[in-house]
């Protein structure tokens, strides 16, 4: 069972930014995906999944209400892009013994049983897993936070810069960085 570092915190606190900075520091020693907002007139319109090897797909959008299989707030959610791009990126990173980076384990992503299974498989194996995870109560996410070998850090604006350095130190301590 590999080490697991989970980052949680309120929306907008900088979890994705921290994970992307870690991905840059790791370079080709990491694989996985992050999510980015789709912005337009009137603010946030949806979310796009972006793999660390550059592929992307929209998986949630305000225009999908009533057309997508799931809904979170004002967004219609389709997990098919997550299962088509995100899950294979996670599994490929694990198979190549890379650090597996996931942004995020959240309400939208947790609709996917395939995603949850992939995370369980990775957590049961040897790879290092670093992920952002919802702070909101969710039975599966709450159990994942309590897994043996999991470390949970809460990100706040006051210490997000310090947590970047601490995350790099954590990765060094687990052999992912020199």
C-alpha cells in the first residue's frame, strides 16, 4: 500500500493550484489529471478535466442541466469524459510507477463507480497518490480519508504557500523527488 496525501479545503482556496505546481515540480515523474473552470460572461460555466499529458474534455456545464445524467448545483455532470480520459490517465501513471495526481475527488467525480474503483486499486498498490478531496461529508470520500497510509492536510489561504513546500518535502520523504 503506497502513501496517500490528501488535500482538502474550501472551494477557491488553492487546492488545484497547489496540485498543478506539484505536477510541474515532478515533471515526467507524475501522471493523472486536474480540473479547471470554464469561465465566460456571467462567471463560471462548467468544468474541464485536463490530463497531465494534455488531453481534455468538459465533464460539467450549466447548459447540460436536464441533458446530463447527474446534477450538482447548477451544473449538469457527465462522468463519461472522466471515465474515458481521467481514469486511464490514473491507471497509466500507476502502471508506470509515477506519482498519481488527482484533482479532484469531489461530488461530481464521485458519481463514477469506475473512478472510485480506480482510486481504490491505486491506493491498494505501491504508487504514491496525491489528491485533492472534498471537505463536504460524503460516505465514500470520508472512508477514503481514513484509509491506512492516508495523510489529510487542510489548505487555507494563510498557509497555502507553506503547504507547497511541505508537499515537496513529503514527496522527497517518499522517494518521489531527489
